[in-house]
């Protein structure tokens, strides 16, 4: 392309135009706390924020705690204000609970994963909450207690058995199995014993929901933009169920 008498390759021109635009878009929210007058640790890497360590070093929980000790955080482009004052938490979670029903967007709202109550919004959230609340009355929870205790006993026996070995233990696998046992027995009345029956159909079809890597969890929204499927298509019929 001829520009001011100079022959400039088109790709160079595109890089010069698109590059700064992408950088601006990736960092345009990084002055949010500055505008609010809230102390924060400045960040400059576009689209990453303070969360680079999630993919490289510490766990998410430790990272968030360390960042809280310093300043507020940016998860990707999103400014995250962590509330740790007990009085403010009580005000938000109890007194003003009706004003804070919506959670922040992490995934595409049409995703199956966002169909659970913690991700629903506004009237849809209120409708689902009013529907499932009777399931979690104190009386019904007491009825579930024995079943949950039985699952916990099986889990403990499994851990005791594993502890006798000198090999390392994949704790996440066994805690996920315990979670599946509780859900299957209390919600569906199915005795799975996932730790002893890893090939059980319930376990097999539940694995896709427990198998996301940390990098996939962090970039899941970006992956959805390019339509990368993290959960098998055979499970997507549940989205509109």
C-alpha cells in the first residue's frame, strides 16, 4: 500500500492500527479503581490483570488472599473489589440481599454451566429460588443427614485404605467422587459409591463437569468466543431442559 509516497506492506499497517486498539481495549478498565479513589496495584498486561500467577504458580485462593493483602484486583479486564469487612459483608449478604441477587458474568449466559442458581439473574433467579427453597428446609436437610454421613463414612474408609500405600494420592479425584456420591444419593436416590466404582455410569457421565484445568477455567470465556467445547456435545441437550 502506498502511503505518503512510501510503500508500506498491508500487514504492517494493520498491526500499527489493530495493535494499539487491542492494547487500549485490554487495558481500558484498569483505571476503574483510580476513578473510584480505591487503592490498587497497577497492572499493564492487556486482558490478564493480576491473574497471570493463576496459570503459573500459586492457587487461585492463595493468589486472591495475597492480592487482598496488597490492593484490589483485576481478573482479566474486570475490576474486582473484595469485601472482607464483617459489617459490610453482613449488610450485603443479609440486610440488602435482595439488591445483590446477580453475580458477575463469568461464562456465556446460555451455557449449561451458568444454568445453576448461583449464576441466574433477576426474576429468573427469584423463580428458581422459590422453587427449590422447599427442598432445603431444616426438616428435609435432617432427613438427608444420615445419607450424607453414610457417604462420608465410605469416603473416610477409602482415604484410610489409600493412606496405607506409599504412592501419592489424587485427593481431588476422591473428593469429587465423594461429591458425586452425595448428589446421587440425596438428589436421585442412587447409591453410586464412586470411589469404589469408578466405572459406574453416573461417574462416567459426571466426569466432564469435574475435569476443567486451571487454564481452561481462567480462559473459558475467551474459549467460548471461538466456540471451543470443553464439555462433550452429548451433554448440551441439558441446556434448555
